[in-house]
């Protein structure tokens, strides 16, 4: 698996974990909370090999940035959460930064 595919997998798993954490209602639904922990753990398992080829600061910025954008979309679709226009703009800037980092990083 390439480093970038490993990083993408880590991002997807982290987004699922965060979505499950929201669904667990502060661990009032413990099985869902445990599933969230499992997805977070799996995310780190896939993040680790990506760090062999991608500088840690770049990998983490992309992991966190794309995760933020994806979780925002999940919140919008699955949890009917709405943000202010300015908040969407700033989250969009995070995505632009993540894309810029990917385009300027070898690995």
C-alpha cells in the first residue's frame, strides 16, 4: 500500500470514529463508543506507515485537515448540523491548505 493510500485510509477510519463518537452520546451508548475507539485505533495503524514516506508535519496536517472537512460534511448530512457561511469558508481554506500540501509533497 502506498503511503498516500495508507494516509487516505487513516483519514476515512478517523472520520468514521468521530462520527461514531458523536453517535455514542458521550458514551451513553457504550458499544458505539467502543466502536469509535476501535476505528480511532485502526486509523493510527494506517497513519503509522504513511509517516515512513511522508513528513510527519505534512501527513498530520493533511490527516487532520481532510478529516475536519469530512466530519463537517458528515455533520451536515447525517446530523443535520448547520454552520455559518464564514465557518464554511474557513473550513474550505483548511481543505485548500491540505490540497496544497499534497501537491507540493513527494512520497
